[in-house]
C-alpha cells in the first residue's frame, strides 16, 4: 500500500502544479492543467486472520480546459509505475469550463 508521502512524491515528479485540498481562490496565476487532491470522507479497512491494513481513499483530480488523452496516459503510466491502483472518472464541469479527470487511489496516511 502506498503512503500519502508516496503520492506527494509522484505528484512533485510529474511536474504539474498541485495542491492538497484546493488552491487559494485569489491565485489568478493558476491555469489548467493542474492537480488537486482531496481526502475521502471515510477510511477503509481490510483484515484477515493474520493482519490488517487501513487506508484513506483520495481523489486525485486532473483539471484541463479540453480533454487531453496524452496527459491522462502519462499520468496513468506514472500511477502504474508507482504501483497505485486507481478508479478513473471523467466529468465536464460546465460552469468552470473545465474537464475533471479524477483518479481515486487508496493511501495510508
């Protein structure tokens, strides 16, 4: 299981601006593409008769003005290389004129 620190290192190495919990509203210099991560609302637990593991689901959201399949492939390759399992969801945010590609990953905090 990857840690939150592992995720932060992956995001630093990927090279896009990113924040944990959002950017400041007055940051007008921020333009897509960028990444925002948000912790889930509950933690998950897996156990067997030998051991247990607790993790937190995080949404790692990639924001772009127009869908960028090559950027998505590069990001997914980085997640795969770092052994992050993910579930991908793509949403058009019409009011913000953005495309959100969210990857739900599990991390230990």
